[in-house]
C-alpha cells in the first residue's frame, strides 16, 4: 500500500445519502452510528482546513415523476409522498453549514443530472474522499462516475456501509481497489495537509 498524502487544497470530501430516512435502516458491517461518527470526524477536519465538503442526498418530487421506473427483478420501492417529512434531511452531526456544496440526486450516482462535476472542477478538485450509504449503490455509482471523470479516489471504509456485510465487503475488496485507495478514517485524517 502506498503511503497516503492528501492536499486539502485540491481534495473534496463527498458524503453520500447520510440522511435521516436512510440511516434509520439496518446497516452492515458498520452501524449507522459508526458511519455518522466517522463521517463527522472527516467533515470537521475538512472544514477546519477550509477544504471542500459535499453533502449528497437523494430526494424525489412529491408526484414521483422523477423516480426511475425501469423493469428490474428486485428493487427497493420508493414511494414519493409517503416518506416521512424528515426523510431527506441530513443528519445533524454532518451539517450542512455555510460553504458546503449541497447536491440532490434522483438516482444512485451523484454526478448524473447534477452540477457536482462542474462545482468540483471550478474549485480545482482533483481528489475525492468518499463515504456514505450504501457502499454498493450510491457510493459505488458515484465513485465509478468520478473515476471515469479522472478524479483520484480515496474510500473512507469505516465511514461507509451497506444493507449487508457481504455487499460492503465485495465492493471494498473487489471494486474500490480498482478505482482508488481504500483507507480508514484515521488514516485519512492523518494524511490530510
């Protein structure tokens, strides 16, 4: 493993779907509380360094017309208009605060149909530290898109979790090492300059 050195001037922290309605579900291998605790450590350090924090959430219009409706064998049924009012609110431990970039997406990945790439490029970002829920859905989809856009990626393994330990482990051990570097929150915090 190469030693990690992260320049806060050209790095953004992107956290995927750390919102009340998603973190209320059972997660594995890291419980919601662990993911939020580690994400908060990263957010606080990035903000101390005046580095870029991007908070991404998924939300749909009340009529549900922006929900993907492709035929699939298995899916989580999104029922717009039936979600609790605080479903899409970010958890208070991560913010948002003034200066954060807030992205609302309508599918797994945070790049398609949003201004995420534009906002990162205008700020000179070349490296992304990424975490959130779910490892193999929103985080992986966003990471694949980021890699194809030539961003360097660092995955915060313990600030990321999935609906099952097996799904998380597969992404962390098989997919993510091909897209970037997988590190712990502590390793990332120690490498930030």
